[in-house]
């Protein structure tokens, strides 16, 4: 199985890791302005938004992986 490195496809967004109650959650965040949370569906991944993210200037994007 090949796993795509979302850090390459989501250039300009910072990869962050959050640990809560023993679970680690990876997000990609960046931008300025009102926050917009982009959530993928079952079986999806953060890189699904690689084409949409550049089209949202003026927003702070938060994309959980």
C-alpha cells in the first residue's frame, strides 16, 4: 500500500500533532482570517483537499488527517 505524504500536497500548511486522551491527531493548519474546518469522509485523507486549499485565500484552514 502506498501512502501519500500530505505535507508535499498541502504546501504552505503546517503539520501539527495533538495528543488527547491517548490518541494522536494530525492536522494541517495555516492561513489568515476566519477559521474553516475541512473534514474528509470515511476513507479519505487530508490530501483530498490539496486542490481546494489554494482556492480559499483569506481563511485559516484546519484539516484533520
